[in-house]
C-alpha cells in the first residue's frame, strides 16, 4: 500500500473535520464579541446555541463534496449509499440549525419587548403569539425536512407523481378523519391572534380557577392554585364561555361577608377595616367600603369590599381582612358576634279543652 493511499483518506476526512472545527470556532468567537459589544440584545448570545447543528451541517457538507476523492475502497463500492446517507444527515442537520436559529430570534425579540414593555397584558399577549409562531415554524421545518429526505429516494419520487394525482381525495379523507385535530389547530391560531386568552392569564374553567401555564397548537394547560394541572383542548376556549380575570387588566375587586348580631358596631368596623387595609401590603389602595347588605330576624350581613392588583393578592387581602376583623370583634366587641337565643319551655301546661281558645289557657297545678 503506497503512502498516498494512506494519507489521502486522512487528509480528506481529517481535513473536513479540522476545517469544520476551525470555522465553527471562528463563528462562535465572532458571536461572543458581538454579544459583548451589544448587551442590549441577547440575540448573539442565543445564536451560540447553534454550534452543534452548525458543526454537523458543515462537516457533512464538506464530507459530501470530498468523500469520493478519499480513495477508500468502501467509498468506491458504496458511493451511492454513502452519498445518500450524507445527504439525509445534511438535511436533518440543516433543519436542526434552522429550528435553533428561529428559536433564538423569537426568544430574543420577546426578551427585548418584555424588557421595554410596561403593559403586562400586552407582554403576555406577545409571549403567547411568539410561542405559537415558533411551534408553527418548527412543525413546518420538520415537515419540509422529512419530505426532502423522502424525495432523495427514487422510489418515493415515482410514488409522488401518483400521490399528487389523488391529493384532493386524500385531503378530503384526511380532513374528515382529523377534524378534531384540525379544529384544535385552527383554534390555537385563533387564540394566539384573537387575544382571548394569554399565557399568564388567570381564568376560571369548569369551576376551577388558575393561571394559564402553556398554550400549544392543540391543547392548553391551566395551573390551579393548589398546583394541579388541567389540560384542555384549545377548542374549549373558542366554543364555550369562560372567565378571564386578567383581560382588560389584572386588577380585581373582592368581598368579605360577616354574619353578625344586630348590635354590631358598623361604624367602628368601618374604621377598623381602613386600619387593617392600610397595614396590609397587598392592598393596592384603589377602593374599599363596608356596608350592611342584608338583615334577618337574628343576624345582619356586613359586606367588606377590598381591591388588589391581581387574583392571588386579592385572595391574601380577603383572608387577612377576615381573620383580623374577627379577632378584633372577638376581643373588643364580643357582643357583636351572632348568638342563638334560647328560653326554657314552660312546664305543666295542660291540653286545651274543646272549644277553649289557646290564649285562654291557665296554668293548673296537677
């Protein structure tokens, strides 16, 4: 075996690998410098995540253009198979690179917008939209890559002609079979751009309230207050009514009800409520009130109205008002707490005689 036969495959294969490492290292170094010079955007730092797919794509491309010059017998005997394998790897690596780059661009755009945006509702809306756009781009890239990989086989190109002829019929059949899936897909796009629900919104669905944690093209996840996850199809939010406590602003108003005796000091309770709210850090200071809303023969209903910046803090404010007000009433005005009046039943009352009025009964000693 000559020296040239030994050195040629080493130069071809090793040179491709070394050249790939050098190019990727120079690209990463350039991105690092640009990222240090422009700290206002995280784009360049995020693009450094593309190093691995870039290495695979470059190395595969270099090997694909030079493997036939390596002089290896296996390369000559299986030239078509090796070429097809390298082409498949190149398509997959390119798709991987495009997905990583698109994710970096989308994440950078959202980060810059979130840093400069003051409207929390608008930031959540943009976050929902860019998340779904990223998923759509990823799905499209994967489908195109898979189709391109299949078309590298001559048998699939021959089948493709006949498949295009029946594409209309297949489309109708697929549409009927996947009606639910397609409905959820279009519902996801409608949610993204219709602004009916966003990631981070507080919603009430089927009697459960929680925060929207994730929105995909087909399903939506709600995280409840007790850390449970409710997964629902996105079509639910386009076909049924639901409560969105964050739409139009996250500020909320809540009430605390007290069932008290008629002798309760309402005016003093009103003053005490203001003191409690002023000491509560979660009260947003927008509004408060305390009024008697109902009365019964034994009690009155006193309603305290409080406000907070969102649903979570409103719950905290209501609990604190309820606890501190009841403690104050118990220690300072115990008479205001509801009581059940009881009296001993009179003994020795005989049955009424026939024709005698009930109020004409007289007590008799037995």
